[in-house]
C-alpha cells in the first residue's frame, strides 16, 4: 500500500485517495478507492500503512504487496427465534438472540464482539391452563 503522500508512478497518493496526476498536473480526488502501487522496499516496515484491518503489507522482491483484509467472521453470532432451541430444548419457552456481524475496528485493530445471551420467555397457552 502507498504510504501517506508518497508518489506512486505518476500519481500522488494521500491515505488511499488519488490527489494529483503528476503527468497531467490535474487535481482530482477519488473517494472510497484503494490505491495499490508497487512501492519499492527493503523490508516489511517500508510497506506498512499503520492499519491493522486491511492486513499486513509485505515486501517481496523489493516491491510492496498489499495484505489480506482481516476477517472477523469468527465473532459473528447467529440470531435465534425458536421454541425448540438447544440447550434448553424446552418447547414451552420462546428463545431469542439477536444476530450480530463482527467488523474490524480501527484504530484499535480488533474485531467487535456481540452479546451471546439467549433469553427464554415462558409461553402461556390459555387453552392448556
């Protein structure tokens, strides 16, 4: 990945946004764009953009290679809305848990976590009582 304000060929890059095409001299900004350049390097530290969530950049044969995005899917929680949920497997309770999708958070560089608590609400059926 290009470091802050480093030239990448004929393009000047600032935090992943193209700011200036040095060949034409035209100013422009492209939002939400990842700019990957073959920046020269001698070790992995030369390639680091300081962000955790987009993966570890590496230096391979003198060229910086972008890292793989960190997956937080191991922290995802599936929703529940059932009377027959385990572990209680009690058909007379309504079992509920909200779904949660984990994301990587910058600048802390950690995956978010959700609440895994399942609530069990007794079902009252007047016809049975």
